[in-house]
């Protein structure tokens, strides 16, 4: 399925050809995190370059292998671009990327409850 989820990319532009892997959420006492994971055919470097240009921010390299960007004006919206080798180190879906898909996008938003 190509992206057909309203708000699937939170405060980030949708990535062309992204396929939804899962849509999850976790609740704590005062915080809820909603995350979606998408698979794409492009190499991680191309995806990172797209989001750096779109958000006018530099992606931060994560120790676990991903590249993370925060949405301008909304620090609670985070997008992480993962090479397939790093997927297991992050929250991930039961559905795995297919042959030919080279990167996974993990989009999350945090909502604080008072």
C-alpha cells in the first residue's frame, strides 16, 4: 500500500512511494507516543537528503545507525531514516520491508497529557 494515511508523516512531507508497514502507539502516565513505519525503495542517503532539504535542518546520526530529524516548530515530531541493517535496533513492525526496499522511515509524535 502506498501512503494513503492522513497525517501519516506528521509534520513532515510524505515520501513518494512509501509503503506503510505499521501504525502503533504506546501510552504512559503523562505521555503518548504514536509512530508509523514506512518502507521505501530509495537508499537512506537519498531519503535523508530529501528531508534535510524539505525541513532545512541537518539530520543527526544516531549511534544505532539511523538519521534523525525533528520537525521545524514541533520538537515532538521526529522522523528517523533507517538503513535496513539498523531496523532491529529501533521500534519496528511485524511486517518487514520487501525485496527492493532499501530504507525504513520511522515517524513519531509525542503527546503530553496534563
